[in-house]
C-alpha cells in the first residue's frame, strides 16, 4: 500500500470514503499523486479496497450510507423544522411561503445544524463500517 503523507492541495480535499476533510493523506498504488484518492486518517486501512472498487460498487456503498444517514436523523430534522415553523407562528402547511423556507434555510437553527452534522457523521461511519466489513453493497 502506498500512502502519500504530507501532501497539500491548495483547496481542501475530502476523504474518498467518509467525506470528511482528507487532511494531507492520499493513496495511490503507483505513487502517482495525480491518480491518488484523498483519505482521512481513520479511513487509511480502507484506502486500498476503496481505490480498487468500481464506480458502481462505490455508488452502492454511498447510497446505503446516505439511506442510513437520512433514516438516523429524519425524526430530529423533521422536529427541528417543525419547531422553526412553530416559532415563526406557522401552524398550517398552507401558511408556509417561499420566503419562510428561505429564511429558515439561510439561518438554520442549532437543532437543524446538529441534525445535518449527525447525518454526515452517520454517513462516514456507515461507509467505514460497510466497507470495512466487506458487506455486499447490493
Ligand atoms: Zn475518511
């Protein structure tokens, strides 16, 4: 396995496995940084396996991780959005306007941000778990 450590991109890169910031680690079997995938430290043991996956297989793992993330936070996210609406004296779906949706979107509450953060964490953990356990992606 060739881990290229200490490399820096001008723009932050995300981990090819869990979608967190990739730090300065890359994996490339040939050692060619142009053909590398960027990874974070916790995902380093999964780099070779992920690099060798077809796009279809990686897409299946990602779809499963997205589903797990959405399922895990849907209740708290729905509750957070309903609380936002309630706090704005919106108690009927017909009273929701595009302006209200924009206002909530532009200044999301802490509860909404926490739900999104939890979804991202669940996505990454699911990717590491599913790939690490060789769970069949389909
Ligand atoms: Zn990672």
